[in-house]
């Protein structure tokens, strides 16, 4: 499972000109679910997303987490994070989990974020989405449950 975690002042997802998810200060997380991922991968990513200390304290140091600041999280499924671009010019998405299975893990991730007490908004699974954000910093990190990076 891969994620792109971005610190934001605000973010929203629009589908067919309708806002389906919006947050204020917090994190926008793009989530790619890989074939073979399990609940353990979900737990690893969710734990990182809510506990990463990438918000500044009074000294300007990264020392606060999403939980510490009472921030929100916008979770957007994005299978293209698993695109393999090493050969040719058209990415291979063969490592992405089948949509039916991936949707279950995506929903589980939302549930687990909420279990931490974090307000979690979401995109629309398998829809063409427009994602807009004000990236704060910018602060962006890559996460991988297999710890490849």
C-alpha cells in the first residue's frame, strides 16, 4: 500500500461539479492499494497518517501530529500510485488490487482513521475526481507499507 501524504490548509474533492469531501487544516492522503495488501497494511498507513509529526510547534519545528492539532484528513483512492513506469511509455497498473477488493480496504482505512478520533472525508471510489488543495509548506511525504521507501 502506498500513500502520498500532504499537509494542507484546506482540500476538497469534486465529482460531477459536486463537492463530495472537504477539509480545513490537516492532511490530504492519496492512497494506492496493491494486490496482496491486507488489514496490516491499512493499519500501518493509517497509523503513520495520523501520527506523523509534520505540523509545527511554537518553535517552528515539526513536532505535532494530525492528532495533536485536531486536524482533518481527506482520503482519496488513487490506483495510479502503483503505476510501474520503468519500461516503455505507458505505465503498467498490474500491481493495483482489483477494485472490488480495494474498495473494502479503502473503507477500512476510513473507519480506522475515524477510530483515532480524526474527522475523515473521502473521495468517490472509482470516479473521475477533481482534487484541489492548498499545500501548506509544501510538506509532502511518501509512505509505503512494504517499507520500500
